[in-house]
C-alpha cells in the first residue's frame, strides 16, 4: 500500500497477461472439442487415432478428404432427416408465432370475460416440466383420433404415432412465448388501436396491421426460443416416431451412432447437423443472445 | 386485465364483438395447451393409479396406490445369524458368518409388494444382519444420482457462469470473441455433445491422451465404464454444454446495474472485491433466483446424456429419475408405473422450486 505508484505500474503490466492467459484457456476449453469434431470428420479413423497424441488432433493434417461425408450420405438418408427437422421446426415456429401472438394480443389488448382465469391457468402451466408429461402424452397421442390423406382419399386413424403432426402439434402453443408477446404488447400505446377502430378497422386488422408490425424484436426472440428445442428434440421423437422416412435429425444421429463404429463418419454426421444452427447463431448472434437474456428478465 | 379504459358511446355491440374476437384469438392456444399440457398432466396422475400399458388390450385397470407402494416402499428387516445345533455361529467356505438371504426373507411376500436388497449391514458381534429392502432398488439409485447431479451442477454451473460473465463483462479486447465461443455449445444439441464427449472419454480417447501428455506417469481411465467416474464425467460435460446459457443470463443482470453505483463505490475507496459484494451481488438478487431455479429444474430432468452415453450403467451408477421413468414407461411399456415415477418427479421439482423461492424471498 505504501508503494502505490509501483503497485499500479505492476498491475498495469500483469493484468493484460492474466487476462489473455485466462481468455486463451477459455477459448481452448470451449472451442477445442468442437474443432476436434470438425477436423476429425475430415480424416480416416486410423489418422484420427494417430493424431490424438499430438496437437494434430485439432488440425486438418494428413489424409484429409470428404470421404466420411460421402459415406454418411451413402449409408443413411441424412438429407431426408434434415428435411424432416427443417419442416417440423419451420411449422412449429411459424404456427407458434401466429397462435402465441394472437393469444398474447387477446390477453392484453382485448377485453372478454374469463381473461384473468385463463391468465392464471397459463401461469400455472409454466411449472409443469416436459419430462413429467412426456410419458402420459405418449399414451394420449397413441389414442387421439387423426386423419391422413393418401391415394385412397381422406382416411381416419387412431393415434398420431409416426406422423409429422405428432412432432409439431404439441409444441405450437407455448405459454412462455405467449408471455413474451403479452409483455411486449402492453408496451405499445393502446391509442393506436382506438384510432384504427374509429376508422372502422376490425380487431383482426388491428392485430395484423398495427400491433404485429411493431413486434419485430419479440418475434425474433420467440422464433429462436421455439426453434432450438424442436431442432434439438430427442426424448419426444424417440418415443413417437419409429418410421425412418419421418425421423428427425437428432434421432437419426442416435440410430446411426448405435450401428456404426467409424468415428470419422459419426463426426461427419454431428458436423452436418451442427453446422446449420452454428451458422444461424453466428449470423444472428445479437438476436440469439437477446432471446436468452429475455428469458431471464421475468425472474 | 385492463378495466380502466373509458367505455365508448353505444358500445354494447362493439363490446360483444370485442369479446368474441378475444375468445377466438385465445382459442387456438388454449385448445392446444389443453390437449398437450393440461390433459397429459392430469393423465400422469390418473395413470399412476392404474396398470396402463402403452399397447393395451382393453382399458387400464385401477390398482390403487400399488405403483407408489412398489416405488416408495421401504422395509428394514433384521435376521439372526445361522447357528448350528451347538449354538455356534455357522460360517461359510470363506469364513464369513452365514445369514438368511434377503431373497429368502421375501420368499413369502405378496408378489406385488416383494422387495429386494438395497443395502445391508452386520451387527458388531455378527449375531445379526440388517437388510434395507426396497420395492424398486433402481428408483432409489436414480434418486440418489439425480440428487448428486443437482447438488454438484447447481452451485458449480451457477458460480462458473457468474465468473465467466464477470470476465466477459470487463469489456476488454477479445470479450466478444470469448462470449461467442463459450456460447457455441449451448446451441449445439445435447445428442451431438454427448456423442462427441463419449468419443473423447474413451480409454484411447482425446481426454486421456491430453492428460497423459500433461501429467507424467498418468494412468488411462475408462471414464464412462467405471462406476466411480461415469457420473462425474457426465457432470463435467453437462456443465461445459450449458454454462454459456447462464453466463448470458448473469450478463444481462450485470448490465442492469447502474454504472453510477460503481463510480460512487470507487470514490468511497472500495476495492474490486468490496465493489462486488456491495454493488454487484445485491444488484443480481433476482437474476440469482432465476439462475438457481432454472439450473435446478434442468438438472433434475437429466436424460439425454444418460440415454446416449451410458444407458444408466455401469452398475446403475448413472441411473436418473427421468431415465428410469422412460425405461419403465416406454421401454418396458408400463405406462402406469412410468407415470408414477413422473408424478414423483413432478412433486420433487415443485417442492424444490417452492423451497428455493421461499429461501431467496425471505432475505428481502
């Protein structure tokens, strides 16, 4: 304490060193496994194991090729799995945005009887973890009436098992997403609605042309928060989808992994399904981070 | 919600139209939540009192609390050591005293209420042995493992996430890069992360090789095949995957603390540690509650890692509640029993989050 100037000088010298040392360690800890995955997907198995002993494990060295990727596509219909996941995610996100924003709109800007009861029930549903209802829900969806349309026309069937619908419908309505919309809609001045109504606009029109166009940020947040769980869905589809042509990407990976010991190909598969999300994350990083941060706001 | 709006003139008809629109707008969400959330929740409770099967011949039968008896039943039974005609303690080939086995003890029990041994201990003078008998030993192991996982993961992940948030919040050069890289595992699916780490955890895998190159004389460990290291390995991986998520939550909490408070503390001569304890930490109270509750609930639901990496093994050392519910309810098709486990899980989640809420509220 007596040698304050010297202490300050000292600090100025070693602080950046410590900062960059800690930073480098963090970078290694969090990126090296992912780098190892990507790099290994380009190598034959014997090369991977040979390189484990040196830093080459993290470098595209030696016999580098896309053979593993070719192998994956030759062995399983990955393109179909990707398409299935993209299709279900897109529908969950798209339908979810409409259904949840409408509900948020109804709860904050429209008056009707029973509003407070519905809001209370909605809050109560937030505490039910998905793991609690997953098993009884399998029981339920295996007995729900459903229909299909094929060459013979409209067909009715018992049970939603092995359909796209079973991967989509349970995740469209989302209480948390409804709250995000409700919270945001509250901040938009109500005079806008009234002015439009005076001009003869219907409620539907107010929702569509006045409120929703202002809701850009919350749409992005809700989209991201509902997209990730569906793209990464696992527990639910392993129980409800056995047909290969309807299989989503994560379940496809688990099957591929179970019947395959060629690590290079497995790493190629994991890289293929991680890449789209990673690219999206890097492009829309700000929105991703904002959406995660907003999930903590209510706490 | 809002009743302060002044009624417009001649509003009767428009009020009716408004109510109609309101109901129509809430209907899709309400209907979907009813079918896919409310009914399944009620069904979990209802099925837990039945012998429902996934592929049922006929309707499920009501079996009362039988599933819960099997799940939660505990019995402590003490048996005397076997003695020969002279009253001396009988010893087996290995020289150990011989006791009636737990199986013999349960031979005449009702088949439904039959229990098996979870643990046992001998009395000091070897004259008797006490068995801890339970209906479903895997459930108790799963419960214990789940608690272990929660007890380690919650404080470590929350603390590490806070440290990372403070580090990234220094806003020096590189901060954005660090934040991005730490967050990448969060957007990567747990199935991918589990398979990648399973590869790295192998005996001849990356982690052993790296440790061997750093530690002289290091002996390779088969991380996931050893009952002592399997759960800790999954803990490390799970924290690695999810810590970035909570770092972002802490960061957004840090950014709500006004900069003037730090200025004032600095002027008062507060050092870095003092500024943290008197400005930062009090400002993060709400964030802390949220972080703790979300990590706890997520940790209690541990499933994907187990399903992909260990299937509950080795020797049930990585059994967890949700994995057990999945194996019973889906794997063995015993929906009734699986639902009973899910109900216990639900009650647990509810209790813990209520306790946490209470504890963190009292300090205000």
